[in-house]
C-alpha cells in the first residue's frame, strides 16, 4: 500500500503540533515552578539573528495550516501574529488543529500534481503538490518546531526526544 498525500500531511502536522502543545505546557509549568516570568522564555531566541520562541510557534502553526490548505486547494484563515503568552500560543495551536480537522483525505489525495504557488520574498515559487509537501512544507515545519524545542531546552525546560516525538 502506498502512502497518500493526506497521510503524509494532516496526521503528521496534527501529531507534532499536539506534541508542541504539550512541550509548551511543560515550559509554562517550568516557568511557574522556578518563578521565571514566562515572557523570558517566550521572547528568547537561540541566536541574535533568529526569531524568538513565539514566532517559531506561530510559523510552525502557519506552516501546517497554510501548507495543508494549499494541498487541499482551499482558502486558509489569516492569523495575526499577536501571541505573547503561553495561553495565547496554545490558542493558536488549538485553532490550527481545529482547521486541520476540517480537511479530508478527499481534498488532498490525488493532489500530487496540483500546482501550488507560494509567495516568497524574491517572487512567487511554483511547486507540484508532492514537491511542495516533501521539499518545503514539512522541512519548514520541522525547522520551526525543532527551533522552539531547542529554545526551551536551552533554557532548562526538562524536555527530551520523547516529548518531541510523542508517544508511539
């Protein structure tokens, strides 16, 4: 049996966003236990030229939401990047997960050759659905989830590989 476009997208994004949500819960509990102002973690970044935790979470959520919407050929909601608390970041993830739950296999499967146009700084880039998913959407998503994980890990939040991968 082959792997469908739906199986390679919506369930994958859903699972990892759920894991990211649990990681943010651990970060909030860590800050509370240690008496650390949550904004210290939320605004931290790995390097001066990298985006802070809040943007990493926002971009990960948008990568999943917009990526799957493009694969399904449907419009996606616009989410302003205004989250500054763990609660607000959790709401962003919850809204993304709710949107992903509205997408069906029938909307995405068979879209391997669907044209996906992606606006970029240097101009629009055109992909096939499969190339977009495998070579852009998934790598970009994992980059931002991993960076969020690393920011928290670097700050001492007690998370590990099992938190990132989740229960199998």
